[in-house]
C-alpha cells in the first residue's frame, strides 16, 4: 500500500486530498498546525477506510520545520510515495502598507517549505525509481496580481519549479505535477483579508475542492506536468495573459482587486 504525505491537510484542498486518497486505500501522513482538526480527520479516515493515518502537528513557517517533519516520518518508519505540498498562505492588500512579517511568512510557507520538503523526500523516490510530488500552484501563477502580489509571485515560482522537476525526474520514474486551480472555497479568501465584495465574486466562480482533487489525480495518473482544474474560465485566465502586454494585465488586476486605477 502506498503512503502519501499531505501538508495543510486539516481543511480545504488538503483535507479533500486526504479523504479521496484514503478512499483509494492510500495510507496517510497528515501535516498541519491544528492538532484537533488533524486528530478528528485521522480518526474518521482510519475508521471509515481502514487505512493507516499518522499526524504531524507542525507550523511550516517555523525554522527547521522541514527537518522536523522529515525526521518524524523516519521515526514513524514511513516511506513516502506521494508528497502533496498543499499548505499555503495568502494576504490581500497594498504591499507597501502590509505587515512585513506576514509577507515573509508567506514566502516561507509557499516557497521555502515546498523546496525543503520536496528536496528531502525526492531523493528517496529517485532511489526507489517510483513516487511523485504534487505541488499546489494557482491560476494566479500566470500573471502579476496587484494587491495579491506576494501570493501570485510565490505561485509563479511553484509552477516554474514543478515543471522543471517534472522534466528532471521523468527518467527516474518519479512524476511531478503542478496543480493550478482558480478559486476553490471562500475560506482562504476570507482568511486572506479580501473585502466582502470580492469574496462574493469568488463564491460565484468557485470550484469545489473535491473537483480540484479529482482533476489533479487524473492528471497525475496521466503523467501530465500541469493541470488547471475546475471551471473552463480557469484555463482562459491562465492563457489570456500570454497574448496581452504585461502592463495591461497588471492594470486590469489592479482595477479588479484594488477597485481603483493604477497610476
């Protein structure tokens, strides 16, 4: 039986991955900050699907978090066949007026933790000549987004990073996939501090997290490098910026997200 490690597993897309993989008889290692939510989810999945589920309570923005997770997995005697880097943080607002510590934490969680965990677990997969990594990017990766600048930039990194690893690891039997959903659930946007008016817009174009997971796993099975799941509007949002001046794209999103023009 294979084992998957999922970060940000206590809610949203991460929880949906856990539920779907458990239903497919995949053992799990679930990582998140919320011990109560992880324990509740683990107990449910064990009883429902008769799979092994371990939890690791860890804030991935903390120093040496990747080392802690890796060593805990070793102590559990687990071999990770599928790494799902799902944990992420967003923050809405004017960058110059934002909380600097939040922006740095976003880079730590969205980029550094992904690089760290991927490097640690990828080596074993290559040695075994099997395994895979699924990295959660976003349609935001395909364009700069004023008032959501750091988030979009971190997801652009994840997309480029994942595509490169897809090419590097094919000959080792290890598959790497970048998943680039559009809005999937409104809780993320509420926590990121989006105005209520924008959250309402997000709710109207929302893709169920279960759809994101199902589309991602289908693409993974097909050995695709990238998938843009959900609504047909998401591939349009990802592709259209390629045919427009970058300044025009930035101005457009500045108007949409900032509700004012950009000087």
